[in-house]
C-alpha cells in the first residue's frame, strides 16, 4: 500500500519560511518523480514544483520560482518543499504526489499516480 504523508504545515506570518516534508512508503521511491501541488479555497488545484527521480532536474510554477525549492532524499524516501518569503496568497492545502519516472518534468496533475492527503499552510498578512 502506497502512502505519501505530508508534514510541516501550519500558520505563519507573511515573510516567514516553512519546509514541507513528504514521507513515502510502499513504493520504490527512486522510480518516481515527485511533485507538489496546492489548492486554495475556491480555486482549482495548481502545480507548484516537481523533481525528477534522481533529483538532477526540477521545474517550478513560474510565479513561485526563486521563493520555493523542491528537493528529495532517495535514501530516506523523502521529498521536501522549502517555502521562503511566504505571502498571504500562498495560503492553500499543499499536496505531494508521485509520478512514474518516465513522465519526466510533469506539471500536469493527471500524470501523478499517488497523492498525499494534503496539509494546510496558512499565511497571515
């Protein structure tokens, strides 16, 4: 049974930083690209960032480039999302997801096979 479990969310002030973690189990982690998505109230789920199975290549939503950093540790079956200079508009439920490595840099949620339950990030202004 595949599980992706997010942690590290919470309530922060604008300008603060947070690091989200995603613990994966039940799959061969290095066979999967990992992605982060988010969904704000009343909005559709949107792509945040993705990282290839090896960690050698990453891709970001253009509006988040420079503030967010995705990383992974294949030895620990973990993926991370470092979020800096947080803004009120970053408030959302954040999801980690796993896609087969063959999909490469996928920004499409439909290509992700497994999803976490999501974790709330709230940024107060």
